């Protein structure tokens, strides 16, 4: 299996105060707001998507990696010292933290035919 983990063009930041985050990214950085809800903001910049996700418990950056098989990738990472931060299943948030502290989301995007 070649490149089981592929960096996607999606990234997020976890924020305790979504209103303040919206003001900063929309007004100060002038990012294009595509969508908003009580839980998340979606911005577009170039060919990338940037999400601000409300999280009352933590802050930080969340990178995203695409995989062909979500369950296999999860098992592989857990066996190598990663831990689950938030797991909602295929098509939803699946956050893990690696042994070095980075939080990332896994997204199943099967490219094998």
C-alpha cells in the first residue's frame, strides 16, 4: 500500500470562543467565510479549506490526513502510540493525537480502484 496517509487541503483550529475567532479570521485576516453554525466556521483560502471548530476543552491546530481505510488507519495509529481525542466515525470528526502532541483528523477518501 503506497502512501496510506495523504495530507489533505483541510485544516482546523480548535477555539473556545467562536465569536472572537470569527471576528479575527473574517475581519483581521479577511478570509472568505463560506458557512457557519454554532459549532464551526468554514473559510476558504485559495484551494484550501480552513475550519474553526468550537471546543470548550482545548485549543490548537488540527491537520487532516486522508486514508483509504479509516478503521485500518485507526488501528495502525493506536498500535503505534496515538490516542483518540474525538471519534465520530466515517464522514465526521476523527481526531487523534500522535506521540509528539500533534492533533490530526483522519478522513476516509478511497482512491484505490
